[in-house]
C-alpha cells in the first residue's frame, strides 16, 4: 500500500497510518517530504497493530511533524516501535531518541514565536479584496509552521485581508475565510512602500543606544530574518552610531 501525506506537516495523516506501519515491515522512505511527494514507498499490506500512545505523544508528534528535517517521520516511527517494545520508555526523559525528538519540537516552537514576531505586511491595492486593499508579507520560515501560526494572524488582523507568502506555502485571509496555497517566490511579494519609510523613521527615533546589546539582539532577532525586516536595513548604521549617540545623550 502507498501511504501519502497531504502536506509536509500532516501529523494527523501520519498518526492515522501509524498502527499499520507498526504492524508492517519497514517502509521505503523518500527524502522528498518538502515537495509533498508520497512519503512512503510500497510496503506489504498489514493489519493495524494495537497502539495506545502515551499522554503527550500526540503533542510531541504534532510539533516534530512541522520540522524541516526529512528524517522526522522516520524518527517518530522508530521511537513508536521502541515504545511498544519497552514498557516505561516514555518515562525516561534522558533517552537519546526522545531527547532528539524534543529538540526538534523546541526548534519548531521557536520558529512559531519568531514567525509571530517578524512577519511584516505591506499594503497593496487589490480590487478583489474588501476595501480594495490587501496586506501582503514575504517570509522565509525554516520549518513548516504556517498552519500553526495561522490562528494568531487571523485573530490579530481579522478585519484586514492579508496574505503571507513563503517558499514553503502561502496563507490567504479574505476577512472571513482562511485558505492555503502552494509555495511562492520573493518576486511575488510587493516592493517597499511609503508606509514602510514611516515605520523606519519611527524605528530610528525609538532606538536607544544605551540599551544596545548586539549579541542579545542577534539572539532575539536572528540574522537570517534581517533580509525581510524593514528595520534591519538600519541596524548596521545604528550599531555603528550607538557610541556617539550614547555619548551625546549622556552629555545632554
């Protein structure tokens, strides 16, 4: 049988097929998960095996399934097999396989947080959108987190049609309905607008050189996000000018 996933982070689809996988022989895994190809190759038909996942398994698996690691489903399957063979394994928080899965989950959690923080919308004319305007953002997530972040943006911008375009897929909100689409390219996003210039002026005005900590800034705002952040264009200049501006502040 062939067991496809509907999208790269399809934990529900994987979990549905997991009992059959646990009962059968090893599947022939592909590495083309990101392209949404069939995740499993041909394998022998098998009857589903009794599988009672421990509390917390679904939550861990849902987060791991969003990771970009092509081996994530193979790791989940291998650990599920160990859980069947080794009673009490789930309680071993130091188990290397479990720790690896938890590490993947934490990386996904951080990516969700960074996506909430660093998506920047630009307003464009769109005659088909309510009010004739739409807000569009280009973002480059490291993991398949779009479905996880969608509720946040729907709540925050419920009254404004918007779209988030990424190389891993897109989200579109028309003010009432949320829909998904395939990958986009940077050229599909709008260029800088006048509103962005106003934001940069504001960002420059609120920058406090006395509180500048470059290492901490890079930890909270990783460099890989800078290319798509309007304010990042000012960072090098503001960091360079910080000692002089701080001296001027202290002398005033």
